[in-house]
């Protein structure tokens, strides 16, 4: 993997910016940045509550249940393990799924993933 691609993935993991299947940041119409309004954020079809669960459980829950969501729809993962902030975007890039955003919650974060295939 190129140095540029690794840097793009690291930046995406920090900011919550979505990545393409090749690992490059997405931009332009139809993409959602962390500053996008709630109205622009797609409503999840399924929400997984991984609050209180440690790594790698949030990833395992996502991997086990993503097939229940139709292609093009989103799944929300709620997690409070700090490792999830880097693990979820990395898993999405590895599995060619779209990491849409990460949002802060009073306790933990809400991660939104769009099923690509």
C-alpha cells in the first residue's frame, strides 16, 4: 500500500470522511463529511448497540449483521471503545464497504456504514 493511501486512510479515520473502495477520500455530490447536517445523513436501516463492548466485538457484530441490510442502505454501530474510532473505518476499507461518518454521543460514538455489495 502506498504512503499516500495510508495517509488518506489515517486522515479518514480521524475525520470520519468516507473512503472509496481503493482507499482514497471521497468528495463531491453524494458524499457526507463529518460537518454534513443531520438532514443529509441517511437514516440507518439497522442499529447495532455495542456500547460497553470491547474490541473486536463491535467489528464482529457489524460483520455478522451487515448482510441483513440491503445494498446501498446504512447500518449504525454504537460503540464506546476508543479502538472503534480507527477499527470501523479500517474494516470498511478492508471489506470495500463505505464508512459514512462518525458522530459523538454523550457516551461513545455513532458510526454509520453503507453496504456496498
